[in-house]
C-alpha cells in the first residue's frame, strides 16, 4: 500500500503542507520550506497559490481525502470517517524511489539552470517552451497512470 500525501500535524509552521511534503518525500522539512519561499519570490507568488491549493487538497492525517466520495458506504450504525485508520506497512522500495525521484529532479533542474546561464537556450522562446514542457509532463503522468 502506498503512503498517502497529507499535511503534517507534528511538523507544521502554518498549515503543515511543507511538513507533509517533506514526510512524503522523506526529506528535511526546512529544505521544502526554503524551496517554497524561494520559489514564491522567483515566480511572483505562484507558489503561494500552490501552498493554498495544498491546504485545500491535502487532507490531515486520519481524514478523508477532500472532494472524493468514499466507494463504500459506512456500516450500519457507524458514522462515516470514525473507523480507526490502519497504518500502511513500510515499503522501503517506494521510499527509495521517492528519494531517487527528488534527487533526479534536483539534478535535472540544476543542469537546466546551468545550461541557461551558459547561454545554451538563447534560441528557445520561453513563452512557447515552458507550456510545451508542462503539457509533456502532464501527458507523461497521464500515460503512466493509464498503464496501471
């Protein structure tokens, strides 16, 4: 069973979004917070909106996922959402994959920024390239999900 992305109750400063992301990706929460602050400044507030979206979309522990209805109705006489959650077993392979994914992402971003600073992308029009990159990533994620 995969670990669910949820806000942190123990490691929170404002709403627990950065702490939840850090717990999910098994990295230090301070790094996630610094990244969010830096990215918010660089993007002119877009990551602040992402943080607000995280507050709305990431559930607290032991709470149902927002905007998703349960597939099975509660048992007769039971109140929805009151059954104690069962802790998923640790999956070391999934934890290692998450760590590797973050590492690959950071190396790729560093490489892109280095090449951009060296002038390798002078011929690329940013107003066209970035939407195409986002579309490609979205299609890749949807294709991978469809294969499961």
